[in-house]
C-alpha cells in the first residue's frame, strides 16, 4: 500500500505546495475465471493490498503535470486535447488515454499537478495498468464532479486500454475489480451483463498467497490479441453450425456448447472449451466461498490451471512449476496461474495457519527449480478505488 503522507511529501518536493486531493485504486488477483471476460463469461477477482495512488492539486489552467515517483519523471498533458497515438511510450500512454476518454465524454478535467506512485509489480499480471487507469479516472471524476459510477469508471478505463494510445483489447475484469471490489470480498462479475455480486471471502478458512514468478511479459507483445481472435473463430463456427447469432461464447448454453465443440476445428475448439468449462468452475468456486466449503477448491483451481496450460496455451514453465510447488504444500487449498499468462503470477489459497511455512518452502523450491527468487505476497481482499479531499479529513 502507498503511504499517503509520503506521497504528499513527494508532491511538495516537486510542486512546492500542499496537495488537496488523494485517490487510490488497487491491483487485483483473479481467483478463477481467466480469459473469460472478453468472451462474455464469469470471473471472480479480488482487490489486493498493492495499488496506484495520487496526490493532486488543481492549478487553474488546462495543464496536467504528473510526477512519477517510481520513474522520477515529470510529464505534462493538455486536459483539453488528446495526445496523438505513437507520440508517447511507457506509463504516459495510459495517462493520455484516460484523459482522452474524459474528453470524448465531454467532461472537462481541471488542470492540476499530480504526484503518482504505484507498488503493483509491473508485468506480473496483477493489473498495474488497470490500477493506474482507475486511480486517475477516480481522481478526475471527483475533481471534475462528473458523477461517474464505479462501473462507468471501469468502462472508461477499459476504453482507455482499447484506444490507439495503448492498443490492448482487454476485457472488463481488471478495471472492474479495481473500481468495484469491497474489502474482505471477491467480486463475481458477469462480463456479458456487467452484473456483479460481492462474495464474502471466508478469511477464517482461507488465505490468499500470490507467487510472482518474476517471469515478465507485456500484453501487447504477447499472444493475447490472437487468443481473442481464436475465440471469435470458435464463436463464428458455433453460430454457423447452430443457426444462431450468439454475441459471445458466454451466451452459448453450456450443454449446447459441449455438443458443438467436437464439430469445429481443433484450435478454436480448445480455446472455446477452456472458456465454457472455466465459466462452470467460476460458478462452483463462488458457491464454495459463500458456503465456506473450501475442500472443493483444490480440484477447481487445479482444473483451471490445466485448462489454461493445455487448451488455452497461455501458461509457461515458470507458472507450471510455481503452481505445482504450491499445490504440494501442507494446507494448500488449490493453486493456478492468474492473469493473462505468458508469465506473471500464480494464486494459491491456503489454510490461514499454513501460509508462513508455505512461503519459505515455495521460495526455496522455486529457487532450486528455476534459479530465480520469487516474490510472495500474502493479501486479504482489499477495498476498491477511493478518492477524497485531503483537507476534509480534518
């Protein structure tokens, strides 16, 4: 978590006055439901105790100046004109994309100075980019008094990611989790309808452990967009076979989908099979958490990882090793890769009293297997995005 007083100190050092606004938005870990969001499916993320945060002050102009604490870099933007694609690299692209979305919606953002810091590991699959987008959108929404709902902020962040400034056709999960999650809850999200339900997390029976394999990947450079195309091919084939016009794989009834799958080409068949079976696993996991029946989680999370590895082909050696090591530890309730894949993190659930020993054992075993020291984070489900005036706190 970002220390607000330290961030305010960075703001004063850079801009020589006090900030008047603070906003934050967390990263997320997806407990189960991977690559289902852009397929109209179900997912079950939880916010984590890592975040992006900003301290800000209105400056009476159209200039937005942002100091990145992480990169020790100052970048300026015009709040009234969108940047041109291809003119920015790295983190400023995300800022420009969020500003552009407010402009497109006819919402005037006041000029301001901003100090920004994040502690979500970049490239780990824990949504560092979504936390930045939602954090800035939450700040701009509050300062401009725009009245956007948390879901509207999430959709704005998703649109920013889709824009030519960034160019990743992500689903809604990352931004929705950052904007909507509640403390001590997971968020059951239906990408088809955007309906959400808060699922109480049984913290007396389960704890979340995230294993960062240190294998880095970038979504733009990965095969993420190709997987979208392959899922679209599967949907087209199913619609043609059934004489239907289902808009997403999530709209295809499960029984009908399983009958149609053998009739389509192997590659799209395997992609669609993952989506269909993963949706069922999400539903079962949500029921298990609500009822406290944690014993059924192990096969569900294990099957999810196997499906992502074999049918969707987005795992890698490091993720497979980390998931296998975690699953072998005493007290493990299940483990799977989380995020888009091609590197990043494994999420494991443990009996609360087993976490400390598991951290030491997993670290040692993973180092021996790969020669790399992983980073492990034990987290409770955290609160979603927030903003406030600093002087309102008294």
